[in-house]
C-alpha cells in the first residue's frame, strides 16, 4: 500500500506520439518521440509486438513525466507510458478526445 502523498508525487501527463523508431539494440522495443506541449522527449517502450508504428503516430497517451531517466539498451528514456496487460493482450492508456499535450492527468 502507498499513501495518497506517495501517489501525488507522480506527474501523469498527456503526450502525443510524433515519431516511432525501432530501437537499434533491441528487437522488442520502440523509441517514441512524444510531444509534451513545451518539449519533446524520447521514451523507450516495450510495445513493438503489440503495435505497428503507423498505429501509434498521433495517438495521445498517458505517461509518467517525472520518472528519473533510465538508459535502456543504450538509449536514454525520459518517462514511461501507461499500459494495461491481460495475458497476451496489451493496450496503452489513451485519450478518447483531444487534450493539449502536457495537460495534467488527475
């Protein structure tokens, strides 16, 4: 269990996927360039077996913005997308209507 204060430390924001590239050092990872309104970031995401690049471009998703950067297979990832997994099925958490990139999720 975590406290509400712990949960409030997470900065969940809306991001729009601008570009999808294959990770140069990993078969199952994508490099996502996302728009946060005032900046763009690169995220490393293990969603390649579930989505084709053309399905992702333009999607708005929910990401953890204030996660400490991590180097994954040689590439720095500056955030984490939210997704749900049920057995062999995975779905990223997306917006059902347009929300400005960088908007807070609460």
